C-alpha cells in the first residue's frame, strides 16, 4: 500500500511538472493586458545560435543542430514586472583548441548564463492584427544587454531576440506565462 501511494504521488508530480512546462493559449486581449500591465515571464526552451563564418571546417563539439538551434536544458527565463526587467539567459561563446603539431582544431560552443536586471528602461508595445504582441525593451543603465524584443503569440509560444553589446543577436524560442 505504501509503495502504491508513493507511485501515485510520483506520477501526479511528474504530470504537474510537465503541465507547467507547456504553453497555455491566450486571447489577443489577454496578451495585450499582460503587455500593458508589464506582467509576464518568458521561459526559453531553445536558442538559435548566431551563424559564425569561421566555424566552417572545424569540428563542432556541442548539441547544436545543423540549423544552429540548441535545446536548453536549464531553466532560463526573462521576467517583466511594472518596475523591472530581469533575465537569466545564456549567451554562447566558442572555444577553439588546436592539437600540438596538428592542422585540425575542435570548436566547442560554451553556454555562459548571465543574470541581468534593471529598473530603468524604454518600453514599446505593438499589437498586431493576428493577435501577436511585440514588446521592445531598451535598458538605460549602460549594461551589456542593450535590447529585448519579445514576440508573444496567442498559442502561448514566444520568441525573444536579445541584443548584447559587442555580440551578435541571439534568438530564444519558448513560451510565456502570466505573473
């Protein structure tokens, strides 16, 4: 009996965890309200790595696919509240090692998560006819992150384009939830 209860508890826990990790559908009005209230959380699931011309010819040791998408395994998020924007998102750098006396090299894509938050930012919202909302946030505190562009869709999915100073734009795909 004790084992049966434990098994049921584990199955319910897994189901709840899985359900929390899935997009929820929203009406265009709900999305517009979240945007105007500045209350939502973006959950990143994949990253689209910047295309790097000098990667050609090197063997890449990473989970990146041929189209430069990388599945994120950690909980990476960006949150917007009326008084701040905060994010914990990775950006990707490469490390190249060359074997002694060899012409071949190995390039490793390194995931480097960065925390960022600010209370000073410019904020712009654009409602589209198809129900999507585009939110542009430009921090004003002179930090490394210079712009967030969120695209929120009624099916609960979202895209975030993150601009980091002296770095290429990184795109994240995932979903959003209300706060």
